[in-house]
């Protein structure tokens, strides 16, 4: 996350997000459910608070990205509940819906920023091909989740494509989000050997942090990052 010209409050919140991320990763690795509940629901609210504070330092508006992060926090909590539920679909589908709504907020922010005009056609085609191949490989294994996962994937990939048109941090953040959620999709489809939460969570928290950094580092009209 950016650390230049930040207020003390923003730096404290950045440190809190880093600490929560590390604690969550350790909890997941050890299968410590209490630790997951003590950290995961607070990751996105903390990142949202950081983004608001940092944006205020720069006199910028981060309302849409912050809304996306908060919706992601609701999704995190729903998916965490799904893992320990006798009826995981009761929590998983709403959780996916929260994330889809969060991506919609990111998409709206990126469109408003003009990122669509800076997207490379090769990047867009690459994401489209990767998404099609992934769904083709998982389709027969997803059962009743086929349509929801396909719809969510389309929204996620659209966000990643648009993020590639903002700056390098946002581009890597979007790609990391696609990687993290692709692993979740692989696990849903019960593909052997797909890494679990010990890989999903680190890529996810990194993705969100990089997207936050992307919102806080604007671009000039040529598509190059503006000087800070």
C-alpha cells in the first residue's frame, strides 16, 4: 500500500490491515477457526477505513471503491460461515452475491475513471480466453452452481480487465483476485490438488490491497501513473 504523504491515521490503518492479514494467514494455516473469525470479518472494513483516510489525505473521492470493499467484507463473513455450516449453500450464494456487488462498485469506479479507454485489447482477449477455458473445465463438475459461478466469473473478469486500464497496482490486484477466486472455483468443482485457504487468502488480501493502492495512485491521460 502507498506510504508517502499519508496521515498518521492512514499509516496506522495500513499497519492494522497488514497485521490482520498476517494473523488470518497464520490462523488458516493452523486450522484455527477462532483466529479466522477474529480476523477475516475485519479485513475489508479496515482496508476500507485506510482507503478513506488515504483518499482524504489526497483530497480524492473513494466512495465507490470503499463500498466495494465493505461488500467484500460481508462476502468474507458469509463464506466463513459457509465453511462451518451444515447447509453451506445457505451462506455461499449470498456471499458470492456480496462479492459480485462489490465488483460492480469497482467496475463503476473504473468506468467513471475512464479506465475502459486504456485497456489493451490483448489483455481483454487474454482474460476472456482464460475465463472461457476455466468454465469449460469446471462446467460439468459445478452442478447447480454452474449459472451463479459463470455469472460471477463474468463480473470478476470485467473488473480485472478494467483494472488493467488504471495502473500497474490495480492491474496486478485484478489478476490476483482472478487467481484467488479461480482456486475457490476449483475447490467447488472438487478438482484434485487445488490449493486451499492457505493460498486463497494470501492472494485475496494482496489483491484487495493492490486494488486499494490502484485507487490511490491516479493516472494521467496517457495511461501512465501520475507523479505523486
